[in-house]
C-alpha cells in the first residue's frame, strides 16, 4: 500500500513519460536541467581553478614544520661555565632586521646537577644548555637573574628555575631549548625544540601549548612536509 | 540656408527631414524673430544639469530606489539612539579614507615599516593629523559599535524578524576587532611587536586549531618578514572588503525590515465602540 502511494507521487523516470514535447527515447534529464547543471559546474570549476591555489598559497605556512637547519656560532667554549647563564644573540630570520634577532641563554651542561636528562633524545647529552628567552606563557622575553638563579617574565610574572622548569606563574611548560654542538672549540647553536615538565623532547611548539599528559594531544605538532 | 553656415560636426547637424515632414528648423534665426536651431540650443544649455540627472535617473532607476531607502517610514519615538549605527558606518568610512591615504606613504617591510610610519608622522604634510585620525578613529569606531550593539539589545531590536541582522552585526563586530588587531602591528614599534607576539600566542592556545591558527597569522613557525605583509594585506584588503560587503547586507535588511519602536512606546489601544465589538 505504502509502496503504491510513493510510486504514484514520484515523477516518471523518462522525460517522454512526463509528456514533454520533443522528448527523446530514453532521455532522463531535461535539456534545461542539463544546461543549468553544466553552467553551474563550469562556473564552479573556473572559480576553483583560481580560488584553490590562492587559498593554498595563503594557508601553506600552516603545514610546514618551520625548522631551519642552520648552525650559528655564539662564541668560544671559554665563554661559558656550568654555574651561570651567558646571554647571546642569534638571528632567527635575517629578513626582519632587529625583529629577527633573539636572545638566548647559554651555559655548559653539568652532568651532576643536570641529571642525565632525556632532552638530548639519546645517550649523548647536548654539551651546552641553550635556553630560549621566549616565555612559554604568551611569548614575552624572560630575563635571567643570577642571584636567585631564576628566569622572570615581565608580562605576567612567569618564573623558571635554573633548568628552565616552571617555578611559578602561568607558563605551561619549561622554556624551549636549542640544539648545541662544539666545532673547533667554538659553540654552535642549532634548531629550537620544546620540552615538557620532565624535559622530554618535543618538536618546536608555540607558547601556551601544553605538553604534559593528555594535553599534548590537544596541541598537535607541525606536520613535517 | 544651412549651406551658408560653417560645417558643423555631423552629430550637431540637423537630421534630414522625413518624407512627411516640412523643412527643418534653420540653424540661425531669421531676421523676423523666428528662433533658429542655435537659439534653441542656447536656451536648453541652462537646463543641462537637470537633463544629465534626468538621463541617469531614467536609465538607473535611482530615484525610486532612494525614495524607498531614504524616505521610508520610521516608527513613532525614533530618537538619537537610532543614529549610532550610521555613526559607526561613518567611522568606518573615515577609517577607509584615511587608511587609503596612509597606504600611499606606508611601507609594510619589516626593516622599513617603523621608519615609514615615523616619516608619516614627522615629515609628511598633515601626516600627524591623518595618522592620528586613523589611530583614534579605530577606537571611536569600536566604542560606537558597542554602543550601537547595546542600543539594539536594550531596545529589543534583535528579535523576530531581525535576528539575522543581529548575526551579521556580530560578524561585523568580530571583523572590526580583527581590524584593530592587525592594524596594531603596522607601526612596528616595540609595543606593536610584543603585543602581536602575545596576541598570536593567545590564538595558539586554542586546543587543536590553535597552533594552525597561529602559524596562519604569522605565516610560519616564527615571527618573520612575511608576518607584517600578511597583517597588512589582511588589514587593508581582506577584512575591509568583508566589512563593506556585510555593511551592505546589514543596511539592506534594515531598509527591508524597518526599525523597531522604542520599548517604552506601547501600542496605542483604541477604545473599541460597541458597534465594533
């Protein structure tokens, strides 16, 4: 019964059965419908042809991992010791003038106070601890004070200890670090990486991105292409 | 007669008579006082302005449109609070005009932006005034926008059938705040730079989409030379275009739906007579 009713309401499949003048044998799409669909499809394809590349052009930076494979000299080994940080300036982007410069804090790795940290990602510890001054709360520059051996952020009062771990305030993880190596007696600084509160190594993340427990899955890494 | 006059351009020459017509009017009036073609042209020259407007109006249909748009009926009790929306739009227009002229001197290059901005302030004639109008005008626009929103809310003007206009208005609010954010970087002094760093990292704090949003705004993982050009393009092309289009939609709906009466005006109840009951 129900089937019969739906059959009655449905339009006939063939245009000839709908009583259209000039219908062809076996024709199911009207010419008007075909032309409308064709015009829409052509317009859609033409629009997509310029819009999609332009969109990709604008959105591409979201899908690059942003790491720069570049080593920068920050001075001879004799400049640094394990008990105090020395500020140095590196260039993160030469194209922006002063805005492309960043201050980093460098000290020698101390095998005793720095318990063999997983931050090196292997058995070979990074010979220098190089901390970024970018506060991981919202990105203001932190400053190191030698007397309390603390890093303090001027914006919202974030405090980090001698290893760069959070000691107070709003920051969500320790200060970011940089790769470091020694070549011909000179210290060189490489790419940035982030660490969680156990100093486990992660790819570079933005400030305010948590990296502990389940939080780390809410702030995905940049896709490497 | 016309053979004696200097040759006129073809379009000024009189059309040849149709077979049923008489001889055309001569170019120069006859001594007996009968006006010629030149006299008629001279007479109609004074009405040129009106004729041009009439010509345009006949072909565009402007006056029926303006009659409906500008001379529509408004409810009793309409007052100065109803001008806040127009005031906001005027602030937008003033931002657009001053912004266009600032763009003539401004250089969105990370190493040149600060210098070009201080050049506008210190060297260009009236540069301090135009830049000042743009800077303070942005604050004025946001204040007016919130007042307009408060008026709409308090008067209940967001209710049926005007809900869509409220939604468009909220999008306009967000876009205007985005204008404030993107414009703040452009002077490229210490305050702009660090404020933008903080603002982008605030965007990065959103779960899942945050890191992508921040990379989109910065144009990469680090603040770089493309960040300022990106903000400049958003600030002067993309967002203003969207705002202008949405203002058009907003105004269309205002004209179509009309405005609401203030809430303190009650509908006048007519005492019904016995016959009407």
